[in-house]
C-alpha cells in the first residue's frame, strides 16, 4: 500500500512536470486570478478586458497590440471541466445592449480561456513562426479570499480577534443584537440556540458589508451557496472556553471543519495555481463610507496579501506549486472622478497598501497600483458652483435613468492626512466628505475593431500579461 501510494505520488509529480514543460516550451499558459471585495467590479473588469483583448482598437498601451505582435485572439472552452464557464457573452450583452445594465456580481468561481496567436520580433521568432499563448482567467469572490487568513488561526485566536473588532467604532452598533445574546461557552450545545447565534452573527457581517466595511469574515456566511444551513456555517466567535459537549467545543470543531472542508480545498485547487493576480478595490466607496471603513479596508488587504505565495516561477513550479509573479492593485470606478484627480486616487491606493506591497516585493513579486474604470460610464465636465470652478463628471444615475453631475470632493495629493484620520478611528473626515453616486452603463456605439470604452484597462493588461504577448 505504501509503495502504491509512493508510486502514485511520483506519477502525479511526473504528470505535473510534463505539463509544465509542455506549457513552457510549446503553448504557455498564464493563469490570471481576478478578485476584489464586494462591489469592486470583478465581473465588469473581466468582461471588458476580454472584449478589448478581442477587439484591440482601444488598447494603445498594450505593446503587443500596438506593435502588431498579436495576430489574433479567440475564445476557447475552459480547460477545467469541473468549473463553470464565465458567462462572458451574457455579461457583455448586459453592459452594451440596447438597455445597458450592470451584470450580476460574482457568486462563485468560474473560468474563461482566451488564446492568442503571437508573432514575436527577432530572427529566431521569425524563423519559428507564430506561437500560441493561452490566458486562463479565474474569477472568484473576494469574500472567499477573506477566509485565507483563517488557515493560520485557531478558533480561540479568531474569536478574540473577531470580538475585538465587533466592539469597535461603527461596528459595535451593528453587533448589538448578536452580542446581546450573551452566549455562554460552557453550556451544553443546543442546536436551536446555535442557529439563532449564527443567524445574528451573519446579519452583523451583512450590515458591516452594506456600510462599506471590508473585513467581513468568514466569507461563506455572506455567500453560503449550497452550504446554507449546514453545521459548517453554524458557529460564531465565543469568549472563554468549554469542555466536551459544550457550545464552545462544538463551535471550535465546526470552525476547524470550515477551514478543512471549505477554505483549504479552494486554496489547494484554485488559489495556489495562479501566476498573475489583479486585486480590485473600491477605494472611493471606502472613502465615502468614512475613515473607519478605509482603515478596515487597509487591514483586510494586508491580511489577504500575506497569504499570497509570491516570487518567480521556474521549471519546478509544476511540482513545488505556483508563485504569484505579478500583482496589480487597481482602484476601480476612476470614471467617477475627473482625470485631474486620478493621480491622487492612485497615491491613496499606494499608501493604503504600502505594507502589503512591501511584503510582496520583498518576496520577489512585481507589484503596481493603478486607478482605472473597467467600463467608462461618464463624461468630464467643468461646472461653476457658487463662483467656484469644479472639475466634475456627468453620467446616468443608476435606478432613475436621469443624468446628474457629480463632484466627489477634492482628494489630497498627499494621502497622509487620510491614513492618519483612518488609523485614529475617527467617525468622519476632518476636512472633507467624499460623496459618490452610482451610475448606469451608458449606451455606446462601437466602431469596428474597438472594444467598449474604459480608463487604463490597456495599462492593466500590459502589466499583467504584456510580457507574454510580444
């Protein structure tokens, strides 16, 4: 039996190595992970990225497109038969159809393969002819990513951290009903009480998310899918301890089951195989929600990005596991600001993620921050407001269908002020409030060869995959 298991392990390692060699020498595959927290625009990003890689008229900053190295791009069936296909065609139809609307947000993992025919420059490339490069895009909910830090925590550690968070600032208001239940850890398990506690805890997490907070874990409590009502989602943090048969011991067991049956399979089967990663962040939404939401976002991103295995992939990565070589931190919805403020938004992103980026860079990954709009929904406009000239944007309001002009507020060029206020846990900004509106996709008329309009999607593509397309 032992020899059989050993032979099986060696056989699997050989297959992975053979696949790695095949990919490296013949048809290389780049696996791009796309994630972000709630309302950051993952579905829109993937849809318009694919649309603009197929029709590259608006991709001037993608070197392979500008130089003509990309001869063709085409969609293929995704390679993993066990994963749903990303519904690209339906999402694109929603975004640019006769009645444009936002597509449904990411609810589970999905995949799409986009293949390129690339003719490189140089004598050797000219002699061997065009080569094929595959881009496998893996879409997964950011809420699932929030669970990865749990793998390094015990139930006691997670409980202490979660309870401390629940008693802080604005979160304490949302946690009142749940905390008022005053669960006793050393009482005998009562399943009806456990369900009530888990329901109240889930409501607390949901209210936090709606208020603009990011660290709302465990993520599957908010996106349960077929786990809804299962013991794996019926536990809460508890203070104290308890022996066999107590509420504490059972919740501890369920917490460990959640890690082993839900979090680890995702990490092993999908997350650990990614080569390049884009992390989408709704920084404007966090600014609008207030200083505590901004600091919550900063802490959540630091925790998440410490889970990435970063560095350069080599010949043995098929055996040892993939490292994430490049990570793009993208602040979405840049079209909600006049272009004169995009630099300030990028500076805020850099400052928010400084600790996480430094960690990734130290481990050998290449990182970059960028402000972008996956699908541009506004036009810029200069307005006179009580004698003050403001650089604003105009778009169609979501829900009403009416046009509106929005000025979000003046973002500081130096983000120190924002970070200081956020770290101090202030209930509101000292100098400015940052207001945002939600816009609908606007009707577009596309010329042949052009994808839907965007802001800096071409720069994002160049950073993430540009080196593979020349």
